[in-house]
């Protein structure tokens, strides 16, 4: 019979795998590059929750395991639900920002005018964010979950999960900004960003990797802004850009 940690690990990995399969089906053919139309709110939320589950569950596994082992509560499911409450709020904020920009009808955001510079600038900003104190603090929280669980054991599972999700969102905001700039419906970029998130949170030299990612993002942003056709895997948007 499997021990509780093994059951939790198996459940998380199975859920992540299922989310990847569903996300691959949902996102097939949807990549229109930077400025991809996010569609209606309900459709977007369905894809967003599935995509974040695929990307984030492997990296969140250490925190969930520590919570399952050390918390007095057995409500690990509520902790995970709280985690996704935070990421759903993040996704709603991103959708609101997209709608505001798209609704403003800025013609200079068209990819073949200033759009490439905007996308490249966003990716450079994502790289610079990797070097900020906020990123460092959030990454430290995600890489050292025991202290958070011990300090918060008296709080409810849902509240603790939401709190951890907010730290996680703070840690991943730069990489998620880069994903939106590269094409949030791209399976390739989603997989690469998911792998980067896992590596910097879980691998032994994740902090150093986070700084290396900062350099890589800055270089990528410059390439997207200046020579986007030479960036492997980057879909070139149609002329109507974000208003498509």
C-alpha cells in the first residue's frame, strides 16, 4: 500500500500529465504568436486553469508534499484548490489587461508596425524582473516550503494554499509575462516556460539558473524586437495584430 507522500506525489503527477494532454488538445492550432486573441472569458478561463495546472503542479509538488506531511489538517485538496484560486485571479487580471489594450485599438500595436518592439520590450522586462528583490523573495519562499507550513499551520488549508499561490505568482510573473509576449497559446513556449519554472524552483542550483534565465530573456527580447523571423518557434502574427 502506498504511503501518503507517495499517494500525493502520484496524484499530482497524474493530474499534471492529464492537464498537459487536455491543454495540448485545447491549444492545438491556436498559436497566433504575440497578441494571440484570448477569446471569450469562459473559454479563456478553461484553457488558463488547465494550462497552469500542467505548468505549475510539478513545481508546486514539494510545497504540497511538505504541507501534507507537516500540517495538522488532512485537507491537502483544499490547499491545492487555494493555490489555483490565486492563479485564477492572476489569469483574470491578465485577461482584463489584454481586453483593455485590445479594446483601445492602438494601431501601433500591430505586429508589422510597433508590435515586435512591444513584445521584445516585454520579454526584456521579464528578464529584468528575474533580478529584482521581489523575485528573489518569492523564489526563496517556493524553494524553502517548510518554514511557511510551520508558521501557518493554524490557518486553514484554503487560505494557506492561496497564500502560497500568490508567492508562486510573484515568483513566476516574469516568465509568464514572457509567455504572453511570445504567444500564450503556443504549446512550445508553454512547455519551455513550464520547464524553466520547475528548474528554478526545484533543482539544486535553481537560484543561479534564475539569474541565467534573466540573461537569456533579455537576449531573446532583443531578438524578438529586431529580428523576430530568426527566433525558432515564434509564430509571426497576421497583420491585424491584437485586434484580430
